[in-house]
C-alpha cells in the first residue's frame, strides 16, 4: 500500500485542466533530487477519507527520461522506521498543467500558473541562497478557507530547473494546526553549489611608517563571483596580545577598509583580513605587520640621536682644531722705527 501511495502523493495536487501553452522542462535524464520530509498529524489528501500521507521522512527522485514536456522518473522513499521502499516509477506531463509537487515548468515569471489549478500563479521571484548557490526562486502561496478549516500551501521552486526547493501544506482548524506536510531539498545533482570562498588581494596599509599618533588604515580588494560577499573583517593584534576584530566597510568597487587605532612607540602590530560569502565559505589573508616608531624630521629616534651625536662630535672636533690652530700661530711684533745717527 505504501508503495502505491507515494506516487499518488507526488501527484496529489494534480488537476485535469489541459493547456496548449508550451512549457520548458529544466531537468534531464540522470538528474537526481533528494528531499527531507516532515509530517505532522493525519493529513488526508484533498479530503478523501482513508487516503493519507504515508509516514516517510526522505525521498530520492531520479529523472529517467524526458520527451517533450513528459518526464519519466523514479521515487525512492525512506520511511520513519528507517526502511526504504523499492523505487517506484511515475510519469508527469507538465503541458497538462500538472502540479507534480517536486517540479513545475522551468522559466516561470510572476503571474504564470504553477499548475495547481488556473488560479494559482507565481506570486514573485526572489534571489536566494539554496544548496550553497544563489538561485532565482519562484514563490507561490495559497490560503483557502472553508468554515473553520483553513488550508495553507506554499512553495519555493528553482526558476532555472523547475525543481522544488521547499513545499508546505498545512490544515488549520480554529487557528490550530491539525496536520501538515513539508518537504525541503537536501541535494540536487543539477544545482551547482558555491563551495569557493571569496578572494582577497591587494592588502595594504597606510601610512607606511606609522607613528604613535597615527591610526593605520588597512584596505583589501575582496570579491566573490558566486554567492557574493557577506562580510569582511580586519583582525589585528598589538604587541602579541589577543586578536581584535573590526568590521571593514566597502569604500569603492570591491575595496574594503578599516582603521587600526593608534599604538604606542615600539609596538609591533600584526593584522589579517577575513572574508565570508553568503553561503558561509570563509578565507583569511596572509598576516601582515608593521612597527610603530616615533619620528623626528622623518627619522626614527635612534637614527636621529645617532646622527645628532655624530654632528656634535664633528662640531666639537672642528672647534678644537680651530682653537689649537689659533694657539700655534706666531705672534708678530710691530716693526720698530730706525734711528739715523748723524
């Protein structure tokens, strides 16, 4: 019985509203999709007595063939007790306006019908992260009420492939959830995830010769061409102490900056840049360093004092030489007047 119910579950929201509209199929033979499934309560399918969702907690789907808008696939389910059912085969025709739970036509836009009857359309498309990749997601929601019972249906589908990323149907009575069925994608062979961290380059600091009165600005070029850059921080340690983090701000283009506070003379500062993308991949740059040094006339104190000492010695030697030369110089007496004797 369970083997029969799962294909029915995959198609339980099917309608028989034909359409001549051409549809785009985004999957191909060999594509595989895995879902985690959560079931609460006794959710009857379309209110049919005795037709309930089987107690499953995982589903694996493999596309076996695609012919026009017709998809042949197998579904293998794992039940809550850990047992796995043999694969069951099913066929779906997307041109027949069939809502197959795990797939809809690819390339839908806002306002396009998703297959759950002619009134259910794509509410909006969103740019979101799924399976470590940024995707364009078709989102729809349906809320229907009959007396005290309300049915809430939501779905997120990848626009490029048409596969379901998440689906939820819940039954509420007097605002209390009586039953629900949810499936969330775990993996998909056709979705290429973002497993590459951002790249960090051109890490520089300014001024090049920081003094105790200087805050040092560190800048770095950070890019991520897949899911995008989420955060960039500057880590630094002064004098071998604990690492301190500072958020780096985007200045121009892909250049991020942050300023290390001024430090005392002689402090050795080490720093590095850490970046994270929108799916959690992180990377750190190599560690850079600089030493804070007080300057006089653009010279370090030791060099200045050394030069000053040399100048003092030179001036002293010149003064001594001049003094000694002055003492050794002969003293000339004025010539005496000659007396002529008569």
